[in-house]
């Protein structure tokens, strides 16, 4: 395409919006409207309406009133396409093997536009077990999967994820103790917690990581003690099986989906 064709098909408003998104993607802590204009060599007044639309559509958020920062909405949109399909295709045989060896159900969960979303599910091999439907939206705050998705992200990314979750649900912001727990999960490498939804169930969750160590997904087992199968792995052995599976899946999927995480 030559220069004349470039001019013919220009879309100045779209270019301006993309310029803003690309700029904000490369900075930490956000920028003011004046700083955005200076870096893009434009007048601040040129960006007022565009920033307002990006905020209203959820692609950009305001920090401390006058600073603008990129949200994770673009990340959420990317999750809906090929990277997620590839992740599920890599995960399915490993999840099936994990269900067989642990004798427990398991789920694969990603963050998408303010919620933790189940994108894969394997039933327990026996005639009973705990399962969650694919497509279900679950909380970031009171589930093992949500804790892991937050724990294995940077503090800035955690805050953006939490802000989106609070806006899209009736949840409230969490205490300092909650953030301390996330740090403990990161240090330990997994979450183990009593279910806050079902008595007698322990949520066991571990991260599927990209090459930079960030969680691109959480693999979780709703663990139930199997009383009629004495050979079934206990909870300690089940955690070991979960961690081995996550390591395998991270190796397979990290390079394929890490760029979209």
C-alpha cells in the first residue's frame, strides 16, 4: 500500500485511541492527560473525549482522579480466542490424568473481565464428585482459583484485577490480611483452603504459569476425603499430583499463551 492509499484509508480517531492504548501499555502507574499529550506530541484537548470513551468502555481506568491506566479488558478479550482454546487443548489430557490419579474432579480457571471463569472441567472417575460448569463465573476473593490468579501477578496487576472484580460484582475491597495471604500463597506455590461454598470440601489450587512466572490460569481440585476407597491419595499426595500437573502444563502452554497474559 503506497502513501496515497495510506492517507485515503486513515481513521484519525481510531489511530488516536490506539496510540493511547499502546502508550499506557508500556508504563507503570498511569499517566495524566497532559503527560499523554506530551508523549504523543499532541494538544491535551485532543485526548479528552477519547480518554472519556476509553474509560466508559472499560479499556482505561482513572487512578487518583487525574491519572489514566490501562485495565485488563484487552487481556480478557484475548482470553476468549485462540490462546484459551490452545490452553484447554493442552490441559485436557493432563487434567484427565490428574482426575484418574487423584480420584478427584478438577477445573481450569482464567481471569476474564473482572471474574474468574471456568474454561475446562474434568469429572472425578468415580460416580460422585464436585464439579463446576464450564463458563461459570466465580469469585476472586473466596475461592482457591481466585486467590491463585491474584497471587501470581504483580501488585499493580492484582490491583487492576481487584478493581475490575469490585466494579462487576457486589464484592467490597479486601483487607491488608487478604494481601498478606496472597503473598503467602505465592511463597508456598499453591493454595489450600476450606471451601467457603460447600462444607467438607478443600480447595486445592496451583498456578499454570507463563514463561515470566505469571499465572495464566489456575488448576484447582475441590478435594473430598474418599472414605470408601482407602487407596485414594490423601490431601498431601493430591497436592503433589496437582503441582506436577501444573508444572507440565506450564511447560506446554507457557510459550503459546504467555504473550497474551
